């Protein structure tokens, strides 16, 4: 029997192990696309394609769960999925919230992420209005804001966010007290104390505070006067800011729609929107509200004034489309104006144009279904009328 050559055997075994290891490394490299996913995520972020970015971050983090740096990076990118512009159509809003919460477990000192989380929860709460989830989102947002305050984050913006949560959680007095500090208003003496205001020019604080006084049912007419004085003071301190006039215009318009006593003249809303446009002709929100007012008044005035408002509305729509071609509101207003003019073809064309620019936009798709249904009902009504006339 031949004796085994130990030296040859060792060489063969070593060679086999090296080859096996090499094949394993190659297979692992081929199966692990981490670097590709991370690169795709960052590229999508740079292009403003935030849902795609988050999807690729998810893939990367599924293979690299301990990469805290990239997790925090993904959490920051995820805040875009929850902003006003994207939240309606984002499929990654909840995923982004979970990424933020997960990032904070390993980086509790990242106040920027915690603030984004609070703002994201508030945004989701607004989106969930009227559902069981609404209160949950605002409750969780309030918890995160308390943590920021506990970390000595003295910031008027945080106080404003806290007031929003208190409002939605039906603690109006807490919200009023928070906002009063921001604008320097003393609820007891009912006077403004400039030296005590932490954010004397915060337009949204005045707007929310006025709204709360209007909704509070304990002060009667006095609360209404306080609310009106809030809006007037906001204008006094921000007389060259389009947002201030836009907010007061919206405030006035809301009051005319409530059906309550002591309603203001709705024309004052139109005047405020026109002043806002004068200050900032390119503000898309102002243009949208101004067009809404023109459409409203077209059915309230004589033919000469109606034609004038129609001309103004078309002019502002053309400008809005020029500066914000990817804004859903532009196409919604275009279709609405066409409907007022009873031009069904133009109404459908406006919606179709919007969907060409914004394919998959939910608001436009819903509008399309409504317009199609209205068209079918109109055609059916015409058929019924012809049938009745023939009998």
C-alpha cells in the first residue's frame, strides 16, 4: 500500500480552500449591491426623486443595518417625502418616519432629525384629518417636541409646532398661551407687549391665534374682536410681506363661509390678495387664491365686471403656469374656470394637460373621474330631454 504524500495532500487542501474562498468572495460581491444602491439613492436625492431615493436607502440598510451614518443620511432625505409639496403623492412617507425614529435610537442627539420627525408627524396628522390616526400623529409629534425643549432647544418655531399639536389635541388654552408668548399678547390685560414677544413678526402665529379665538366658544363677541385685532397687528408689523396679506385674505374669506353673524365684506379678501400680488407677483399661492376669488365673483357681478374678472383670471393662470408648470393647482384652476364657463372640452383639456405634466397625480385623476362622470350625466340628461320632447 502506497504511503500518502502528506506534503502533496496539504498543498491540494490549501489550493482548494483558496479557490473556494475566492469563489465565495466573487459570489458575495455579485450578490451584494450595497454600493450600487447607495449610489442610486444619492443620485435620486440630487434629482429630487425622493421616493426612489428612500427605496434605495431601504435596500442598502437591509444589508448594512449597522451603518448609522447612512441611516441618518436617509432620515434627512426622508423629510422631503413629508413636505407639503410631496406628501400627497409620496409612497414613502410612513417609511421615512420609521427611518427617522430608527436613526434617533442610535443618534439621540440629532436634533435636526428629531425636529424633522415632529414636523413629519404633524404633516401626517393633517393628512389623516378626520380619521382615528389623526390624534395619534399629533400626540407622537408633541412627545418629540417635548424632547427638543428638554434639550434646551429654545426656538419660537418649536413653540409654534407645539401650539399646533395642542390645538389638534383640543387643548385650546395651551395653544393660545404658547402663541401669545410668541406675539407678545397678554390675554389678561388684552394688550400687546412688544418687549415680551419672542417672535413679534411670525405671521403664522398671528393667523393661528386669531383662528383659535374665533373657534373658542367662551368669549363671544370679545373673542371675535381679539381675533380681528390679531390679523390687523400682523399686517401692521409685516406691511411689506405678501404672506401677511395672503393670510388675512384667507381669514376674511373663511369668515364669510361660516354662516355666522358679523361677517366681513368678502371684497376685503380680494383686496388683500391683490395687495399680496402687488408685493410679490410671482408668489404661486397668492395667484391661486386670487384666481379662486375671481372665479367666485364671476357669478356675483354684472357682465362687464364678469368679463373683466375672466380676463384677470386668465392672465394670472398664464403667469402661474409659466412660473410653476408642475403645480397641480394651476391645472385644477384651469379646469374650474372652464367649468364656470360651461366649456366641457376646455375643462377636460386642462385636466389632461396637467396629467401630461404630472402623470399619476391623485388630485388630477380624481378631478378627471368627476369631470367624466358629470359629462356622462349631462349626456344622459340631454337624451332624456329629447325623449321627453318626442312623446
